[in-house]
């Protein structure tokens, strides 16, 4: 998998271009890609997506965006895992 974050966000897999729709899922993937291989706290991701005024539902929305990205990046069990949950911490993008 190849994630390009300079210029427009672009994700390519063996099958070609992966269509990631929505501003927040794209911003989430970009934030995780900037810290590839490292755990990023839930609070840091919420700050990256909403800034200093997140909605009350930010944690649930973040989990929803992670699930959306997983469906796109890991469409079947044979695919590698790219978005990993770090228990008690947040998430990690593992290229």
C-alpha cells in the first residue's frame, strides 16, 4: 500500500487507486500516515480532525471513521492489517 499525502491524498494498493471518500476519513488517514509506524493517541487524532472544539460525539465518530477506512484498506481477511488499534492509547497506521 502506498499513501501519498503531499498534494491531494492518494492511496494505491495492488489493485490500483483506493477511493477514500469524505473529508474526515481522508484527514484521519493523513494524520496517521504522518506518524506511520507509531501509535497516535485518540486525543491527538480528535484534535487533528476537529481542533479545539470537538463535538461530544468525537470519540464515537473517530471509531466510525477508522471502521470506514478499514473497510476500504482491508477489504478481505487475506489483506494485511494497516490500521491497528493500540489498546488504551489510540491507533497506528502500519504501512
